[in-house]
């Protein structure tokens, strides 16, 4: 199990008990010191600094009493923001018809495309790009994506 999966398993229940849901986790750093960024969201309103502080206190307590981390770490709690990164394909389903940027790989070549998200299935993501029309991307090629916020 990867470190991110272990963190999700360790923290998810506590975050949900506080009234939020875990949007995603990013980990950076080296083997002896890491920065852990946890993204939270909720159904009702935007995430405030007070929300992040509440989750930070709880997450820090859980992690200090867990055997998951055997290195020094810094912890950051954040909202996904208006230009949110999507951590798995299921998160995209709530953003149909929105403009997103998808990063994917075909034949060991990294590519990215921006356009309107049309559909998501088990096999394909369809996006409409104004220059190339409708593009079908295999879900197996998917790497990451983010919402493109337009004013």
C-alpha cells in the first residue's frame, strides 16, 4: 500500500466525522522529511481557515498516534480551490460540461489537452477541444486533471 493510500485509510473517518470529505492528498519531500498536503471539501459551503484549522488539529493528533509515519513531516490542510486538481476519475463526474485540462500518456509520450468535459465511462473520457473537436482519451492513459476556472 502506498503512503498516500495509508494516509487516506488513517485519516478519512476522522475527517468525515468532522463534517468534511477528503478530496485528495499530495506528498512531497525525501525519505526523511516530507510535506503532506491534505485537501478537504464539504457539500454545503466553501472551506474556511477555521475548517482547515479544525481538520489540522484532528489530523495531527491521529498521525502522531499512528505508526503510519516514521519520518519528520509538515502538515498542511487546504481546500481544493476553484482550480481544483482531480485525484481520481470519479471526482470528474460532477464536472461534466466544465472546462478541464487532462494530462495523459500515449506511447510513452506525455500529453495534455484542455476542453469541455463531455463524458466519462470505464473506458474513455471524452473532451471537446475547440481546435481538435471531440477527443476520446482511454482511462488507462489518464494521469491527472484540473478544473480550468473561467471568469
